[in-house]
């Protein structure tokens, strides 16, 4: 029987049944996939590899775009540490399984520091594979974690493996199509931007079990700022003469992860609850 939703964070939010929420999320995913399927293949813009800031510092080409990945290692490592440390004595989650999608999220962030640095040393399609692969691990891990927290632990467990596979396959498919002269980013677009839309829906439709949704909101705002900086790569370098939009994108994306790492860290003072397994 469907239960009523009344958010702990916003009591004025309209009360809707969980069944309606499930349907809205499912319909959104199907519509996004169908819309992308009906679009022509999306090729990688060759100009994507040409960054505004190509300065060499201390012998490092594209130095600021490379070095600005260091915060990913810091927040990813910190998040992974607080997620997994002292598991037997201090659980951060009422369902201990939830540490695994969060571990995937922070592991993906940590690996992004290396993959993105490798890419920016000499940008091309092959190196971009190693930039994007760990990011899909992070996107899909976070999506599975939110499904486990806000929908049901069973749903998170059920979907973690397929989501991680989908993320990896989207990058492999893109590179394979590029090698065969067609190039198709549609699955990767679905993984990156589709997952963010579903995450936003989960945050809006389902109540926060721990009254800490502001960490997610701050993280989404920071990630939105990162994408905006990416679009202003050259103008920001011309304006500041110091840093480009792409380097700032790395810093803001790392800040987004930092908010979620802090959420897990603060949850160590209590627990991060999950709703009952409504989906069976």
C-alpha cells in the first residue's frame, strides 16, 4: 500500500504517494532515453580538446588544467576514508550496504584526478576515455546511493551493478563508434545528464531521512557552477589573465563532491537512515 510523503526538510511540499513518485521517475527516464534514441548520433566535437589555457609551468603542459585535478584526489580520498573507516564499530548507515554505492562514488572521484590529469597532459579521444570512465563510476554510484536512501535499499542493491555497467558501457560505446567513423555520445549524455536529472527528482520527490538535503542542494549548485565555468573557458582566461573556465570547472566540481563527503563525515555522529524496502 502506498505511503504518504511528507518531507522532513519542507513541510509545505505537496503530499503525493510513493507510487506516483516512482511513476514520475520511471516516465522521466523512459522519455529521456526515447528522446535521445530519436536524435541523430552526437559526435564528439574535435574542438573539445582545444582548451584556452595551454601554458606550460614547471615542465607540465596545460599545467593549470592538470594541477586543478588535485582537489578531486583530496575530496575523493577523504570521502572514501570516511565511508569505509571503522566499519565494524561505527556505522554511518542504518543499512550497512549503503557504504558501497558511496564508495563507488568517491572512488570514481579519486580516479578522476588521475584520469583527467592524464587527459589534459595531451588531450585526445583515447585519453578522454580515461577521463570519462571514472566520472561515470561517480555518477552511477551516487544515483544508486540516493535510490537506496530515498526509494528503498532493495532498489539500490538491485540497480547498483547495472548502473555501473551502463556508465562504463556508455564510454566504451562512444569510443568504439569514434574509431569506426560514426561517433555517438548519446548513451554518455544519458548517463551524465540523465543521472543528474534523476538525482534532482529523487531529492525533490522523496523526503530526506536525515534532514540534511542541504548538502545535496549545495553540491548540485556547485556542479551547475562547474558546468557554467566550462562554457566560459576562454572568456574567463581573457578576463582574469590567470585562470581559465576549465580549471575553475575542476575546482567547483571537486567542491560539489566535497559537500557530499562532508555529509557522510557528519553522519558519523549518527546514522544515515533508509526507508523500508517498498520495492520487492
